[in-house]
């Protein structure tokens, strides 16, 4: 029988939990190692399915990968330039090798990642940016094939902010001739983390973290040791876990400044937070207040926290609305929450959640990474029955040992099958 996560809820979580390295920072940093003809060492790398997938892809391209939490990536002998469908299909972030391959080797053949469970995320903006930098790009049998003897700087204006597009073109531009300007760039902390790592390698990037990033190309980059930033979405999930269980949880090793929008909404929902330099203590109150959210690119409320916040709202004292502006199909967790007794009505990109007195455990199925986290939260908050979550490989893509971490906080959670 496939592996499942089982949860018997109703237990207030208490104690400390350490934040893991961020998946959404580690993956582009791993791709960036292709730019360096030497060894890049990454520290604080989370043990996740997506990280393993990226390691397999880099090994296919000739990168020597060793270690786990501290990961050595040696691209001295890398020479491969094709990212095959068999690897790319399992993880959209595989497309991040496109920019580095063209920048260093002058060519790339990368399978198109297509859409995913939460909606289509086309890479046309990646392609248009490479073409603006002088690359010849064609689509061939489901692959993006790009060539350029050497990329040249250009001004690239994004129609809308794109995190992977910003990261891909920023990596392409570091070895280009001249200056590249990315306008309406994504401002997420993971983008800034990548820029800081590239600068440590010898790149010349300014403005990362704002909507205009300038990259002046250099001839080559040097090996570096770099620590992956903490995972802000994991931290937000543990804050929600404290709230839905009425618990008291301190998350250590995090960067609270990355979570201002999340902390604001959580506090309005009745969760007390005590913020330290690198920690957040979240204390659930006697009840959860109904709060509306609208997802937005950083520094707005992150779409990656939408499902978890909705799980919290299922036990609120009134009517809350959740408006999703980023992905058109990111409400696939709603029917599963309703199986547990939630009262949620959908209307296009808006969900209306009327809080109920209690949830009850039920068999549910994860449909994507963040949906699976919302089901874990609902299971922790359910006061009767056992929640059985199937397709847990979604959860393991982005949460490092979440069942073990929650168990140490007192949760009755375990794995079955497999």
C-alpha cells in the first residue's frame, strides 16, 4: 500500500522547531553551480525530493554532486547541455538550468516543463529574455533549444513579476557581455539570496530585492561556499500549526523580516507572535478570528501560504475570504478540507470560508505541495477521528521531515504503508 500520513488531532503543539533551508532558494543555487568551473559548496540544504531531483539533473549534465545537508557541486568537468523530459517532468524548477547552460556553454536543450496541478506557468518570458540577449531559441519536439556564442546585455521588461524568470535571466546575464537590466523583476527573498550567492562568486548584481535588477557581466565566476536561507513558507506553516491547535511553538533559525505579511495576518487571526532576531514564537489563543487575505507577489501575502491559512480559517469565528491572484487552480485542497467538515464555497478565484466548531478526521488526498500542508494542519486541528493523507510524496517535495518535527512538538502523527 502507498505511504500515507496518519494524524490524530486535538493536541496543542508545544516546544521548539528549527527552520530548514528553503527549497525555493536551494534549487536555483544548485542550478547556479553550472556557471562555475569549479566546486560550489552549499550549506543548510534541505533533504527533499525536489533537491534529489535537481541533483540527478545536475549529475546528468556532468556535475559531481556529493553530500546532503552540506552539498558539494563540482562543475569542472560538466559539459552536458540537455535536460531530458524524464527529469524535468517531475519538477518545474528544472527549467532553471536553461540560463546557466546558455551562459556558460553557449547552448541548451531543456524539456518544456508545461503546467502543473496549480495552473499553467509558461516559460515564454524566459525565452523572450534570452532572445533579447541575443540567443537563438526554437521549440523542437517539446524542448526549448537555445544557442548563443555569448549573450549580450539587454533591457528586459517583465509583463508581470516571475520568480523563476527573474532567476533564470539573472543567471544568464552574469556571464553576458555588457549590462542587463531586469524591469518589473520579482522581489522575493529567494531572488535576493541567489544574487548574493552570485556576487560572492564574483558577479556584479545590484538591486536584487527591488523591481529593477542590474547585472554587469563578468568573464568568469569563482567557487564559493554559501549557506541557503531559511524556508519562510515552512516557518509560516508552523505558525499556522500553533494557531490551529491552540499551541505554543517557537521556530528558530528563521528570518522574521521575510514574513511580515504572514505575521500580520496571523496576529489579526488571534495568534500572538513574539519576534526575535532569528526566531518567532507563535501562541494560539482561545479562538481563531476570521480574516480575509489576498495573495500577491512579495512583499504581499504569499500564494504558497494560501492553503495553510485557509485551513486555519476553517475553525474561525466567522466568515473569511481568500482571494487567489497568482495561480488559477490553487483551490484543489478545498474539496478535501470539506471532507473533514469545513464549510467553504468557491467562486472563480475566491473562496468564502465560514468557520465551523470542529473538524473531524477523514481519508483525504494531497493534490500539490501546499495543499498537502493544509491537510496536515486540518488533521492537527481535528478534534475527533484520524486523518489519513495519501499521495504524501507531494509533502516530501518541500517539507523536510515534517512528521518528525511535528511529533517532537507533541503531535500524534505517523507514517503508514510504503
